[in-house]
């Protein structure tokens, strides 16, 4: 089969600020922007906002994916079934700030280079910086 395998990742949040005790929804979106389906295992690392000692709850963990490792800072997830061109996959979790500091926190998603035959590494990483405060 001919075509280009190209996966892209993006990170978004419902609000630009995380406030103490108020849940904020974060979405890490993986999109197949190429013209061919993936071939082999796709690995995505989702970084947790550990700077704010957050409580984190999954709202949507897509079927067909497996958490292969979890640390205090990240989840590593994989999928072996092909991802088709145009397919959009959303990992949605809710963050609730639990500390009393103000500042910025970083949300990230990174597709492991070469995952599923991905040939374009330019769009394999996304970062979202959110302000966090007490009020």
C-alpha cells in the first residue's frame, strides 16, 4: 500500500487557567494526518501536571489503547491496531489543583518517533502552558 504515515499530536484545555479546587479538562489529541494507515505499535507519552500536585481523573480513555507504564510524571500508552488516515483520537482527563502556589504548568503529549511507521517527526510533540493560581 502506498501513502504516507503521519501522526500529529495536540494538547488543549477547556480553560487557560487552573484554579485551586476547580476541575480543568485537558485533551491530548492524536490525529492521523497522513494518507496511509499506521503499521505496528503506536506509542504516545502523556505528561501529567506534577508541578501543581494535581488530582487527575480520566474522563475518556480511548478503547483499543493500553497504559503500558505510569509514573508520577507520565502515562505511556500504546495501540497495535492500525490508525486510519483522518482518524482522531482524544485522551481526556480532568485536573484539580491541590497546592497553594501560583505560576505556570505544562501539559505535553509526545508521539515516539517512528511509531506505527510515522515518517514526519515535526508534529510529534505538543505543549500547552497553563497559568495556575489559588483564585
